[in-house]
């Protein structure tokens, strides 16, 4: 039902909310109760002075009766329905529901946002508990210390006399181990309560690099003008470990090479013409698609029509670079979903693969991905090349016929897809 035909429903809901009888409202508006009944059941259109009179009688702005729920609210309801594909929600009546019950509609949209946020938190915490080296080391230290305390206590609890010297030694061991256990526990609590950025600072060098790139929004203005990475290293490398600085320098040097080959002044007009299409930009600018992908991921917000994401993995499948999107998160630890076209590209080197995908547990938004695997380093005689794969993620182009989008996950641990041939471990999420 079109939104402009729901004015009567909104009048009825507002009247009931105000505790007003139909005859009372009709009298105030100067019309008959039977005519108002037709209006409230959307059988008569309303406008002009009559709309103003009814709005005044209901103490509401006329636009609240004619426009109803905003487009954002309706879009949020549709996204909530797409998250639950088996819900059999009446999508053709979304506008009517939002118009008649805006409060409940807003509650549903807010609940859907809260659920999405909690799912992301579960994914991050699960990754940390499964793969975080500091968390694993702390838990191991706690278990070892508890075992030592229990062993000493069990000896003291055994019947029979214990030499005073040995008794004092066991007491001292229990005291020292208890202190160490308390210190480890405090450190673990502090680590778990720390925010994401603080936790990352104590993680792996790759995590430190990811945090540094997120703070910079993956864009380095200094290297758009100069290939010297010294200034960028000084700014972005502050507080990083030596191992993380090594990773950052390698990333900056590659960035500088890409920026020199494809400056923004050359790339911007091409993006305006073709959009963030790696193939079209590659053909126009005579550049490798993987370099185009890296440059697109490094563009500031005013250059791209929509944000893009990028994942890069080495030949082992481990992500060495990640720039996620809200509709396409990427795991911070461990391996990603084996159904990603990123990994298919490793099986088809040099081929530029394209696909429409949606990520399970998200809004159901269709995404366009392009992936390609290319050799790393110079070619040598009688040596197999080592490949690296890139995958660009962007919103699916509007207006182009879309095929059936492939469903992929983030990582097996938080993927609800049942009977997946690529599953490595059971999911902590129940199937929908």
C-alpha cells in the first residue's frame, strides 16, 4: 500500500491514542462520523482544510499524518526482515506497519541494531578467546599456579607429621603462588576490560598494524605527495613494537609505490567516470587490477561514491591486510570463510574473478567482489612463483540485474550456515 494512502490509518491510530471517540473527532472537524469512518479506513483521500482541521483536533502536525514513518525507519524494517529470511514477514505491508505503529517499528529497528552489535561483539570475543596469545598465556599461567597451590596444600593436608622445615617451605610456596595468582588475575581482568584499542596494543604485530591503519583511515597524505616514508613512519609508528614497525614500513613503501604510479589526480577522474570498478579502471589507466584495488582502499571519503573494503592474503590463506565494511566484517584472528572468492583466486592465478555475495548474519545487502591472485616478487628460473590474493568488496552496482548472491560467512566459529562443505569447526551460533 502506498504511503500517501495511509493517512486515514494514521488518523485512526492518533485518535485512539488520544482517547477520542470517532463521533467526537468528526464533530470537531465538521464532518459526519460515517465520512470520518471512510477516511480512517483509507477509502477516501484527505487534504486541504479538512486535513488541517483534523490535525488541529488531534494536536498533531499535518505532516505527521500525511508522511508517516521516515524512509530510514522503513529501510530498517526491511533490513531486519532480510536478516531473518525464514520469518515470512509481509514486506509488501512494511509501509503500513511503520505508519500505523511507528513506536513499535522503531523498537524493532533498534532491537535489530542491538542484535547486530551483540553478534559483532560475540565474534570479536570468540576470536580473542580462541586465538589471542596473551589471553592463552594468562589462562595457562593461572592454571599452572592453581595446580601448584593445590599440590602443596594437599601435602599439608595429608595425615602424619611433616618436618617443620618442609612445612615452612610449603607454606612459603603457597604464599608466593597465591600472590602470583592474584597478580595474573588482576592483569587478566584489566586486559578483558580494556577497550579494543588498548587490547590490540598488547596483541600481535599484525594487530598493531591493523590498529595503526584504522586510525589513519588507510590513507596517508604524506605519501600522496612524496615517496619518502620517514615522516609517515614517525607519525603512524609511534608506540608500536619493533616487529609492528617492520610491517608498517613494508606497507608504507608499497603505498608509496602505488601512489607514485597512480596519483589521486589521475585516479579521481577515472573513478568519477567508471566508479570503483577494478576492471574498468585497469583498462582505462593501464594498471594492474590488484594495484587499482589497493589504491581504491586508500582513497579518502570524498573521492569514492561509497566506501570499499579490501582483504589481502598470502599463499597460506592468512590475511595480511584487512579493511572491513559494516556489511562485510573480517576476522581479526585465524582464518576467514573458505567460501570467499579471495581463496578461489589462489586456485586460478592471474584470473580476475567477480561475484555477488551476501554475508550471513548481516543485513542481507548484496555486495560486489573482485578477486585476483598475482605473483609476489620477481620471477626466477625453475622456481614456482609465490602468489598473493586481493579481494575488493564494494556495494553492488545499482540498476544492474543481479544474479543469485552467494552466501558467505566471516569465519566458521561464528557462521550459522548449516551443512557448509567448507566448515572447519562447529559454530557457536544456532542456525536460523
